[in-house]
C-alpha cells in the first residue's frame, strides 16, 4: 500500500492522549472478549478499557513496565492482567476470534485452507531465557516461527531458540496450526523448508509447496505467497516491543506477538465499521 495523503488520513491516529489508545469502535469489538470479573471477593475496580490501552501502549512504544505513564491504571494491575491472560490463553483466543471475523469480512470462509510459513530471527537481551545462534542470519537470540493465512493474518506463532533450523521447528508449528484450524492442509514455504526430512515428518496430512526464487533473475523479485508472510512480520514490527525479544520467557514473547496481531486486526475491523 503506497503511503499517500489518502492513506495517511485513513490511518490517522490523532487523539487527545496516546495514538495507541483504542477508539470507541475498537473497544466495542474488544469489550465482549474481555473476561468478566470472577465471582466472589472484592468487586473489580479497574477500568478494563484502560487496562487494554496500557497493554497496547507498552506494545506500541516498547517501554518498560515501570515506565508506564501514571494516567493508566497502576503498573502492577496492568501487569497482573497481562500475565493472567497470557497464562489462561485469553490473548491467543482473542486473536483467533478476530482473525475469523476479519476473514469473514473479506468474504472468505472462517476456516483457512492454505497458509504461509516462515520464521524471523531476533536478538535477545540480558533478560535470559531460551537463546541460540542462527548461523544463517548471524543472530544470537530466538526465532518467531509463524503461519499466516493468505491474507497475512497471524494464525499460529511458536517462539524457540534461533539455532533450531526452520525444517526442524516446522513440525511443531504445523501441529499447533492443525489443532486450531483442521481444514488447513496446504502450506507455502521458502527453500529453507525443502528436503525429504520435513516431508516425511508431515506425512500425507499436509501438502508443502516450496516457492523458489528464479535462478536467472537478479535483484529484487516479488515471489508469489512468500511476500504475504514477510508483510506480516513488517506489520508486527510496528509494535516496538517486538524490535528485540526483551522477554525472559518464550510465553511472554508469544503473548506480545498476539497483542500486536490483536491491535492490527481490531483496527482493520473498526475501519470497516466506520466505512459502513
């Protein structure tokens, strides 16, 4: 999409406070997905819209938890909800529901039948946790291994050490996407997934199509389907929390990727509401 004056107006996020804050239309989409307060005990006092705004703020700016501005709920409150939703799989479930809605909005079936797989190696910090060296990318850190649908919407992400080769990490990713989207059977991939080892692991359940770069072509060339997943990594990269892997655990790394996807798809759905 060219960044024209029309596009700038469409994606303008000027607000009275922070550009990461959800609009009324976006909150109307997210509010039904927020878990209700547990019965018994003290009543919930936190404004859940502000909790979402705070989580989106951290994801968008990449700031530390303790650098959260004071006009949000207390840092410990926001952090508590983040870890609770991460551990309960709420963030992943929210992303799945939003992806389904976005696919139906585009006139497609709720369940995808084809996907695109790829990985992205990112550096880690002194926080510790799982780490490895990707000799191909010359990066010490972790890999974000994802599968998207043909629209580029995030279906599954698994974070693992960067020293695990793509073809070795792919079976776990495909197993995860197969559980969530049982109708997905065709996978587009690059040359890093070629070879008999992965095909034998996949068996007859999946069909793998390797999209190769033409040998005679020099310079940049747009490869069918492979650009879709690369664009998704670019979309996720707009959340500065994902510029590096700052997290101590792969669970938190996965959660922030889901948050970036939730923000992206929610805005897409809200723009459609405004257009209609």
